[in-house]
């Protein structure tokens, strides 16, 4: 039922969305550059699908095409849902596709980890230039907190749980201790399941993430280069505009046109791709049996 509601909402978005004013009002860009910008954006999504497939490799039998359909559907749905609620739907759909809700959560979390690894150095470089600190600083703080939380949850906590488990086994044998052991073991196994998905693949995952953000920033570069009176400080402008887009903040004056153009172009491409992916994905989704489970697969 949730899937049906989401699909109807996506179709309504495509039907009711007004024509992209920014496409006509802001863009001073030739057709070749416009096609290149669209191609870069599509390539970034292809790389995201490949990154998802790599994270799932050796863990689950899956169809890369079906994974791509789920990715495009949930990415398009994120245009409709406010406050990043699209991430929740993405977790559910990836969990349904791969057979576990925790696996869906792990996939989305790891996606955001590698995105943060790419964005943080770029934002820090921009902050050292003439980027708008009001736009970049909150995003830098958010990404830093996310990186620290990831390190604590998936590296530090499992190690400490291992120590506590061994200590309980040696010193306590009560019923309460056994319950605590079981709980700690379950938490530890779930956390380790997330890190296991990336183990042995870090170099390739970082490379794919680099290509993804090279494409995203390349799109901004094309827009800003076409609109800027001079190329001076272009990188800082790009990162300011990107910060505006990611944080959904009001665009700054220097990046207003590019942010509006970026939003219109990506919405147009993503909506078309999401509707195209929805048709075959919905046919499979509605006839498939529920596969969601809370426990991480062993």
C-alpha cells in the first residue's frame, strides 16, 4: 500500500509540476553544453547504481537492472517528500529488493558515508576561499557530525561490545547476564553487517563516489561558467551553490541562477527517468512476495 501511494505521488508530481522557469529564464548556455550537463547528471546516477551493486556484491543475488529501477524510483520520490523522508522510502524499497530492512538501511547509510567523504574536502577548500560561509558552514558541520557518528557506531562500538561480551562471559552467569549477552551480540552483528558490505571494496567505492561528484560538480561548473561574468572564484561559487542545493537553503545571490537551473534540470531529468523506471519496477513490485525482515541476513 505504501508503494502504491508513493507511485501515485510521483505521477502527480510529474503532472502538476510547473514548467521549468529557470530553464528559460536563467540559462545562457549552448545546446552542446546543455546536453553535456544532462549527460553528466545521468552518468552520476549510473555510477550510483553501480555503487549500490558493488555494496551488494557477494551478499545477495540481485538484478542490476531492478536495482537501477528502484534507485531511480526512490530518487524521483525524494523530489516529492519533504525533510529527506524519501530516504525512508529508499530504505524500505532497497530492503524489499534485497530481502532485509536492515540491509536497506545499511545501503543508504553507506551511500551517504561515501558522499560525505567526497564532499567534506571540497567544502573545506571552498571555505578557505571566498565561498559563502552561511551556506557552507552548516553543511560542513552536519557532514562532520555524520562522519563522527559513523566512526563511533560502526568502528568503535563493535570493538567495545566485543570487550563487554567477553567480560560478561567470564564473570557473570545469571539470566539477566544472558539476556544482556544476547542483546549485545545482536547489536554487534547488525553493526558489523554494515561494515562487511564495504570490506575489500573501499578503493572501488571511493573511485565511484569520486566520479559521481565529479559529474555533479561538472554540471554546476557548466551552469556557472555560462552565467559568471568572470571565472574568478568559480570553485567557491560552485560549492556555495551546491551547499544551497543540498541544504535546501535559500540560494545566495552569487549562486541563485545556477542553483535554480540545477534544480530545474535535475528535477526534469530525474522525474522522466523515475516515471520510466516506475512502470517495469511497479509490475515486479506488485507481484513479488514481501521479503522484508528485520534481522540482517547471515
